[in-house]
C-alpha cells in the first residue's frame, strides 16, 4: 500500500534533478559560473546542495511509499533489491567508458557499449517478478566485482563508489530503520552518527600522521578509501573518493532527517502546522550547522556533520515553502516542468550520464584544424552554441540549458504516456 503522492515533494525532486543536469553538462568545464561548480574544499555552493537534497527527498518519500510500516521477508527483499539495483546502475556509469568488445574501436565500439547499456538498463529498471529482479541485480554486481578485481587491464582502475551507489546504501539503511524503529530511535541514531563522525574525524589521525587534519589527501576518510578502495577510486585523484566509504556514514543521517520530516508530514497535524513546524526545524538545523561550522567545517566531499545539518536545514526550508504554496495554498501554476522531471528521476540519472560519455567517444577531424580530432560533444558546443555568445560562461550555461530542454521534451512525452522508470 502506498500513500497518495505529495506534489510538492515531486516538484522538489524535479528541481533537484534539473539542477543536477545543468551542473553536470556545461558546454566547457573551463568556463562555468562559480555557483554551478562544487566548492574547492570547505564551503557550500548551490551545486553542493544537489546530492544531499536528493538523499533528503528520498528519506521523505520512504514514509509515503510504506505508510503502514509492514515488515516481512517480502518487504525486506523489495528494499534490498531496489537498493542493489541503484548501486548497480551507479557502478555501470564507471564501467561504460572502459568496456572492450572483441577489439572494436571507434563508432562500432560505441554502438556495442550502447547496446550493453540498453541491456543493463532493462535488467535493472525492467518490471519483472521479485525473484528475477533480485537474481539480475546480484548477478550484475558479481560481474562488476569480478571484472574490477580480475586483473584485466581495462578494468584495473574502474571506480566503484559514486552517487547512485551512496543513494542505494542510504535508502537500504533508512528504510529498515523506518520499518523497525520508532521516530525517537531514528533521531538518536542520526545524532549518534553525526557526533560519532565528528569525533572520529577530529580525534583519530590517519596512520602516518601525528595529528588529525581535514585536508584533501591526509584526513582519515581519505586513508580509509586508500586502503579499502585502492585502484578503484575517483580517477581525478586516485587517492580519495568524494563518495568514499567513511563519508557515506554521515550521509545516512541526511536520509534519516528526511525520513523524520516525511513522518511529520504523514502525522496527525494540520497541513499549516506541518509547514510551520518544518520552518522552525529548518531554522534550528541551519543555525546549529553554522555554529558547528566553526570547529567542523561545512564540506561536501567529507560530508561533515555541519554539512549534513546545513543542507538538511535548507532542504527542509525549501520543502516547507513548496508544501505551503502547492499543497496548502493550492498554487500549482508553473510547476508542470518540475513535475515531469520529479516523477521520472531514475531514467535521467542513468541516461544523462551515459549520453555525454558516448558523444565524447565519437571523434572526427576538426573543421577549423583538420589535423586535429574533435569529439561530437565538443563539436556541438564549439560550432552550435559558442559562436553566438561573447561571454564563454554564458555560452557554457546555454549549452547545458539546451540539453535540459531536450530532456524536458522527452520527459513530457513519458509523462503524457504515463511511462515511469523505476528500480
């Protein structure tokens, strides 16, 4: 049994996914407006809100998906399989560009990779019976791990962590907490995680260092990643991962806060009282975050405890405003765009990562410099968008907005046909 959808939550999810698509697809990474980039290290830009907002939204949605809190083996298997499917979809992003097929190169190799993508996407988002869903997810994960640790050159450094992987883990733990514990216990678990993570990160130095620190490559979380994920981390550094093992633990607290807000919205209070209470909670969380920031800085890559409170507070505030406007005041003008994005997030997550990778793999002579090669993605930007704007940052943003526009047309079609892609 599921509760009726909360329109404001769908709109919030749509806003978040849409912003994610914009920040992930600039015309050129060299010319991006600063708010559309992650913080260099400590601090928080609008881009740094996307990931925690999505985890928060997922937490809120859990109580709407399972309002009766019925727990049995069937429910557990459904939660486990859905989590595993998300993890597998996320890992595939990292494998896509490394797939080798019978010595193929160029466009034939890209076509082969896309055919495998279609097969994996269908296996992980297709509507099969529960047993087959589980079998396929477990089998695909096993294949990933075998390839990653097989010694095959193409997969020696394939990354294993990632955004969907973390979302899947948080969903699994938050769902079980929701079904098996009280709200008081959930709150205590979140507090314990945040205080415990703060303690570990600031009192336990990484082996080889006499004192603790929160620098990029010498903090405890980076050391844990280096030991347990060696060779399979973020390729930009290969020394730590922004979605690493230790920093995933406080992300669970982000999901729990969303879970508690969802239960508030499903509770006995009147809608106006819910909105007021959310606004108060938001102010408290943001205030506590700003205080904690003085000794444990807000940091997305480390997912610090202050970052959890700050982003969860902002997410609660945004949801409170949307909830009041849409679900209380019944003001729905202009929400359709965000709604069509919000009800179909998984297909965007999956294909919006794959399509640009595929376009980069298709190269041909550069019309301006025939001796040089240019990939299809750069060609479309350099010859289709960039010449029309004097400001390179503006042209880079317009390219991302065009990509969003194309996705909006596709999602509008899916929405009209009632086609929803879920794991």
